[in-house]
C-alpha cells in the first residue's frame, strides 16, 4: 500500500467523479472550439455552379488570410485551456 494513495482517497468524497480539468478550463476549451468552428465556417464557399467557369471568389481575403488566422487563434486557445493549471485542483490537497 502506498501511503499517498490512502491520503488521496481520504481527501475526495467517495462516489464523486474527479474531472481532468477545472470548470474554468472547460469554459476556455469550449470558447476555443467555438473559435475553431467560426474559422472553418469562414473558409466555406467560393465554389462555382458550373465546373467550366472559374470563380475568383475562392481567393478572397476572408478565405486566404482571415480564416486561417482565426483557426490558429482557436488552436492557441485550446492549447492554453489544456496547459492552464486549474485552481480548483490545487485546493484539494
């Protein structure tokens, strides 16, 4: 028996699930996912109804520049949410 195991079991209530992150981490994670969805939605479109006709709209500022920047920001927010130390877990033990 490891003495640390018994200490950890005594500090948490029996039958209560412990999450990997705190509440704030999950909120930041959700915000990052919404930013990613927005970035990918900005990339949509620019196609042509007729395959014989080329549509210049595919090279718009929104699809070539803005959308990839928004997607990278979304991934940055997700990375921050994962790496941020939860204050809720620090208070437990």
